[in-house]
C-alpha cells in the first residue's frame, strides 16, 4: 500500500510547485542566489525528471519504492517532495497519507474497481491537483 501511495504522489503531487523566499545569499552549484529572492520549486517537474527516476518516469510503477523512499530517490532527499520538505512541509501530510490508506483498504476489502469507459484523464491544478472531469470508476462487489 505504501508503494502505491508514494508512486501516486510522485506522479500526481497534491501541488504542482511551491514558492520559497531566500533569506540570505546562498550558493547553489555554480549559481549565487541573492537574499530576498523568491524561487519557484516545480515539484511536478522534479517528480517527472528522467535523470532522477529513469526513462520510465511517466509510468505508474509502485515497485520503485520497494526498498523505501531513500532507495527510490538514490538517497537524494529532495527528489521526492509531494508535501514539500523541511520546516515548511505540509502539516497534513501524515493525516492525508493515513486517510488514503484507510479509505483504500476499506474499499478494496469489498470491491474490485475499473475505470469507466467514459473516463478522460485530465489532471487539473487549481489550488491542489484535481481530476478536471472527476473520477469515473465502476465498483464491482467481491
């Protein structure tokens, strides 16, 4: 279940990007970033970078996380940040992932599901990433 949730968060992070303000001048590789600069961290681009995740970056492949997040990211802690990271990470992260696992467990105990033939895949960023046309699934009792 953890692997499925993590891979879903990698492909479809709750937010597409975060903005941070640099408090003091900092060196980032060859770049020198001045104080008071606002930078945009594109989480969605980071999670879809083939250099970090491999050529199959756009495939749903939960087994990436079979040995945990650290191994999946090749020990690059900033490569997987669906809820941001550090002191400004989302306070609801633990609640959201736990709620997801509980809801999925309850559904999967009683139903198999498949996508409706009318489903159109269209992720849409509003405040958070949402399916533009909803999620049409068909539940089949077990």
